[in-house]
C-alpha cells in the first residue's frame, strides 16, 4: 500500500514539473489574465522576466518594472505564487505580465 502511495506521489510530482507551455506567444505569459484569477480593479499590470522558478517553495524570482501600488521601483525580487498551475511551464527568461500585492504579509504575484 505504501509503495502505491509513493508511486502516485512520484507521478504527481513528475507531472507537476513537466514543461507544459501555453499558446499565448513564444515565451510570453500573462499571469493575471491566463493563469490566475483576475486581480481586483485598480491593480496595475507589470511587465517582468522570470529569472528563477522554485516549484518546491512556490516562488518566482522576477526582474520587473515599477510596481506602483506597492511603491516598488524596478528590481529583481522573489514573489510567492499561490496557485500551482501558475508555475507550470514557466522557465527562466520567460517574459510575463503580472500584478502584485502583499497577501498575509507575503509579497505575492496575484
């Protein structure tokens, strides 16, 4: 029984990390419009480039432009992602569009 559960866990993990690409445009993703629920009205959409994807920590290191709602200048910083599907298919150097805010005190791509 433990072997079956372990095998299922391994298969789930492998499927989660397979590079599944979306058909938007070559290496371009819009997190807020295609993968996450739309952010609340008034959230600015920010352009960024993925520098690192950490599936275990559910984080993205993103080099991004100014984030006006957070009074954050352009920089490279790690954002938490709450939806596992959002992470699938993303790779370093992918261009993305996203919104950001603090969720429970954690900087999060929403």
